[in-house]
C-alpha cells in the first residue's frame, strides 16, 4: 500500500519535522504510531494523507510516486484515504448531515455537491453511518452544538461515508473521555478489519497502542526508533522512546504500576468533561 | 526566567526615557497646534452666549413646534420618504454587485495563498492571483476612502440632481467597504476544515462550498445588513447635496425657515431608521 523511502520534511522556518523515515505498510495492515509530542507523527500523517509534500525522499502509494500524480489523480488518490484528526475539523455551522455527507465530495460533481447542501442527498446512508457510531438522532443537529466526543463520532461517520481504502487517525481519542477512547479505537479497528481497510493511528496512549495493534512503530525526533509487534516492545525501548519527556515517562510508570487503565490518551482536555 | 528578570530593568530605563521624551514633545506640539488652530478656526465662545445667537436658537426651537402635520404636507413627503428607502436599497444592491467580485479577488486564500493553490505554478500564482489581488485591493481602498458625501457631490455634477447620484454614491463607497470586509471574513475562516475536505479528495469548488461558504456566509449577511442600516442614514444626508430623498426636503425646508416641517421630516427619518434597524436586527439574529 504505502512505501516510504527516506522521507524528510523541513518547514519554511527551517525546523525539521520528519528527518528520515523509511517504512513499508501493506494492504489491510493495522499500525499504531507512538512517540513523544513533537516527534513528527502528525507531520508524517499529513504527508501520508497527501496534503503535505515531503521535502525529500519518495512517497509511493500502490507503487506509484505521489509527487508524479496529476491534479485529477491526486484527488482520486486522496478520496481513497480517510483522515480523522485530533481536532474534529468539522464546520460547526453546518448541520451534522452535511458534515457527514462531505465524505462524498471525492466522487460528487460540483452541481451534486451544491444541490445536496440545499436538499441533502443520501440521508439514509448518513443516518446509517451515524448509527454505527452511536448517534443516529443527531442527523439534523447543528454540529457546533455537539460535545467533543460526539463531534469526533461525526468525523468518523464522515470517513464511513467516504469509504476509503486507508484510514489515518491522528490522535483520534486525545480529546474524549477514557471509556469512549476504547470504544473509538475498537470501532475503527473493527470497521477496518471487516472491510479490509488499512488502518494507521497516532496514539498518545502507549497502552492503547500495545493492546489493540499488531504492529507498533516508535517515532522520535523525526525518525523511526523501533517497528515491532507489541509483545516485542520492551519497557527499555519505551523508556528510551520517551526519555526526557516527563508527562509520557509518568505514563509509563503508571502502566508498570498498573494504576492507570488506558494511558494518557484518556486524559480529558479542558472543556471535554464526561 | 532568572536571566530575563535581571535584564529587564536595564532594558527598561532607556526605553521609558525615550518614551517620556516623546510624550513631552508630542504634548508640546499638540498644545501649540491647538492654540494656533483656535485662532484660524475662529473659535469664539462669546458668540455662544451673545444675544443674537440666543435669539436665533430660540427662533429655531420655537419654529420647530408645533410640527407640520397637515395632511397635504405629509402626503407630499410620502414620496421623498419612500425615495430614501429606495436609494438605500438600490445603493446597497449596487454595493453588493461591486463588493462581491472585488472582495473575492481581494481574498488571498482564494487567489494565491493557501490550500486551494497547492499546485498552482509560480506564474499562475502571480499573473492570475497576486496581481489581480493587489489591483482589486487598491480599487476597494480608493472606493471607500472617499466619503459617500463626496461621491454624491461628484455624481450630481455628472448625472444631475435626483436620487440616481445618491444611489451611485452609496453603491461605490459602500461597495468598497463591503468588498474589504468580505475579504477579511473569508480570510478569517478556520483553515482546518478546508484542509480536511481537501484531504478527502474534494475539488477546489467542493472545498469552497462545504468549508469556506458555510463558515463565512452568516457574517457576510450580517455585515451587509449592517451596511444597509448605514445606507438609509447616509441617503438622508446625501439629499443635502441634491441627491434626492428626505435629505433634500430637509435642506429645502431649512432654507425656507420652515422649521416645523424640519421637525416632521426628522421624525419620519427616525421612524425609517428605527424600522430598518429592527428588521435587519431580526434577520441577523436569525442567520448567525
């Protein structure tokens, strides 16, 4: 599916977000990415969903060089990749139904897209997608009236409508409460599993990564530190991965103590209570 | 932190010294210019309490009452009142026609910067994007930096007396303001949803329709309505230079010393403005 050859991303201000990453990811694989904040995971995902172009190296999707795609091919390739972001990135003033149906924009013509804004097209599909994420009654609610966790479900429902081959989830559970975190991770895993989608997920929580993914990639300072099955990921590797990052180190200690159930992903952010 | 706190006092003294020196110089220049201007502007407070001034004021105030409420006069004023509303409506419509296209071109995120132009060539970015962007920004700032009153004055010279120059004046001056504010609203939207739509394979128009428009539209409508409120006030004022409507009647009555008519006209204007404020306030509350 994906092949990365010495990918590098340097931003305009000279900061190196991704230094040198080479990876191969097969169709239908489930891979978790962990690492301290600022390791370059989000930048890596923005390159993987083809919105950011690598400064150097080659990014291949199904054997084809992404940089060589024409505009139309790039659009088609993007339509095959569904992204769920840390922030929900929805348009708050639109009703939920339109945010969900926006998953169709990769195939809809402009007149169809416009017509659907006036009279929603395929509401049954949208409702089914919302039912899968547990909020079918919110179809016509205004999006900015939903809670953080509900908005994250809307974002997932949109990806369901998009029905991509690859799902990229960039810290999808860092703004929801612990019980919902597990629900969302397992939901994405099951969805991807049953339709053989490739699932890549950035996770702040080491425990979620080790529990639910057969392959875990550790990223630090824009490089891959390890790429292993979860049972091969030792405490030493994790300690090295997070060395110097206090919050995450504390997370590891708590995991070892067994005091924390789901790891750091479950810390509710301000404004997102239970 | 510690280093910052030791460095701060040393840094502060020269800065505050130059600051207070500036204040002194500025204060002195201000005082001198006020003193000089008082003479040139012929400010003479004694005039305010002089007998003839007070008599004039008294005559004017006495003249206001009772207001002119004869059926004939009110009937005659119906047309100018309607004309004022019509000038504001047509003027605002023209302002929208000018403001929308120029405002869109003056929006950097639509012409040359941001997610919509990720693959534009350098030549296209400059020739088709940046150059028109700068030109329309310039046009908009010329349109709005000349007051509508001055525009009306020029249009009266060009097309003659009547409501038409008033309409044109409001259209051009407010078109400049609308275009500027439209472009600011469009550039101020949250870019994250736009990138999300792009990542899902949406076309550029798709990104605009589902990301940009829904975020911007309520503010665009609200600001346009606010400008319409301003336009009805302005259209009354424009009458003073001969651009029709209630303003022209107020000016005529003033010149004929018919102050009772002036009071009636001001009351009509007040009712018009209050009604328009109310209507647009309701629409805005509904849209936003």
